[in-house]
C-alpha cells in the first residue's frame, strides 16, 4: 500500500515525520508520497512548508514530494474541488504522474476534513482509505461541517500529538475512528533536529543559545481575523510584557505571528525600555517551537496559541495566557473553530481546571474533560449529539458560576440546555394571542365551508 500524505504547514510536517520515525505510521517499507499544499492567501509570496528553513532533513522521510499548488494551477488549494464525473479522470492522470499502479491500494492521510485540499483528494481517490492527522489544539474540538457519506465510510484513523495528556480529541469522534497518539518526546526530537539545521538563521538573529531570564511572547493575528481591533491587539501584547516583568524575568523574545502586521514591534520595544527589559525580536521564518528549543525560555506568554501547549508539553516551559476573557466574549459565531483552543488555554490558566493526570495534586481544580464535552456539544449539537447528556449535567452545575463564560445564553436557549434565557411573560401572552387568532380564523373557515364557500384563512379580517 502507498500512503499519500497531505500537509499545508511546517508544524504538520514535523508531526508527520515524528510519527514515521516513531513507527506509528505503518511499516518502514510503506511508500510515502508527501503532497504539500500552500494554503496562504498569496502562495506566490509565501514559502510552502517544504521550502521553509528546517524542513530539508524531514523530506528524507518520504519517497516523493509533490507540489499540490503546481498540480492544480491556476486554482487555489482551498477553492479547488472536483465533480464526481471528472474525479476518475484526474485519478488516472495522477496515478500516472505519481507512478501508482491502477490497482494499487492507497491510504490518504490528510489534514482537516471535509474542507479542501483534503476534501479534493478524497474526491479524486474515491476508494482509498482515509486517515486524518491533527493540527494542534483544534483537534480537541469538533469539525464545523459533517463529512460526506463516502468520506466517513472510508475513515479509519486519527493521528494526533499528545499535547494534553489524558484527553482524547473530539475531532470526528462521532465516527469512532482508531486513534494513534504521538508522545511529545518524539516530536521534541524532530524539533531539535530542525533547530540544528537552522543554526545559521538562529545565530544571525541572536537566538542560537539559551537566553537566561528570558520569556518568549508569541504574537497572534487576532486583528486580521476581525476578532479585536488593531488597537486592542497592541494593548493585549503590551499586557503580555507586564506579565513578563511581574514574573521577575529580564528579557523579552518577541516572536510575531508569520502573517501579522509588524506595526506592533516599535511600541513593544519602547514598553520594554520603560520596564527595564531587554528586547529581542525573533522575526525569523521559523516555527515558534524551534525558537523555544534554541533559547529555552523560562516562560512563554501568548493569548491562546497552540505554542503555549507545545512549549509546555515538549520543553516543560511555564506558560501564561493573556486576554482570553475578552476573546471568549468576542469570538463569533459560537461554532468558530478557535473556540476549543481558546477554551482549553483559558481553563488551564484559570486555576479551576487541570488535565486528568494532574487531578491528584490539583486540590480543588476540576478535570477539563467535562467542560470540553459541553463546549463541543454546544458548538456542533448534531454531530456531537452523543455528548448532550454530558453537556446538560455539566451546565446544571455551572449555572450562576464562572464557567458560564464559556457559553452563550442564546446558544443554550436554542439547544434547550440549563442556563438558557427565560422568555418574558408578555412574549408568551403575545404568542398565545396569535394562536387564538389562528384558531378563530380556522373556525370561521369551517363555518363558511358548511355553506359551500371556500376562503383563504390568511385573507380573513382579524375581526372575523
């Protein structure tokens, strides 16, 4: 069997390589074709995952590397789908191009389903088994749109990295797939190898050795997502510097998000000067995990970045989250795929929740699993219907307490769950009055019908 493995980020590439090297992605004899999609808004201006510094050593884990953007040019990977009647034609073409026999069994290992480019590959290779590899904290929540029947009938396995020990991702759990877990230690080995590969890039940015008394501030692109304004995002990053100062550290390593504007750098540098903190700008095209591996900070600060979980899980860093309360209120719609990462980070940094393995030493803190079950159900009540009882039980004990910050009352009302809004009495009376008018119109219609007269009830006057 040949594995066709689709990725779009370097972080995904690192996870896949770690799975291969740990022997969790099948036998070494498996032929593996890496399909790289560049999903950025302007792929012509942004390097693909296999072209980024640190990727060269990882590519040796694959028998072939395919540029998906070039294959489907001039289409964009996120927009390219294919009709049912044309899929067999493209499958034959790709089998020839990728040296696959017509009768060769295939396994597709793709990122998030059912969206493209993963969805397009499942359309083209319509008989291949389907597995999904996870991408950070989003895998602990539901997907936004249900799988098609041909997709879920072929779904076999979910591969995920154990960023939250004791917790199982809810992603596609309604289909009961096999789950293969990658220990964080195996991913750390791969990240360290990538770090060694980019030693020159790190040295040029003064990031090639541990920095004593340092904290990494991971920037996020919340303003570009219209979650908050640019002014609010700047204020959020300034608050992160205050957290570093309060922790008694001396150096801030600021790692801006790759797609964010760089307008915050100047104000952040100025605030560091005011606080007496050294400022190091890590504006390098490298994974945040690589910067953490090289500089070994004592603290990592962000809002709800997956980088907080990887820094803690891979390297044991202390972490701090800033601004999550504001984002919980601002995030819309409720089904937004960022909601689970945001909820996880906020809950674990609130002091009220811990991972299951930490319960014995956590005192009054609670297991995170029931909260994630409840939020998952509220996000996708149809696909996660199996969690309704869990959600109802959790919310029954949460009403009136701080955990209601994770829910919207309109959403609870729609789903008829504890914590829902109560309909005012005058609205109930109005509804009853409307019902009486309808009943009166129907009675009038019956009377007229007895006399052989047919009248549309909608045209009857309200006074009868």
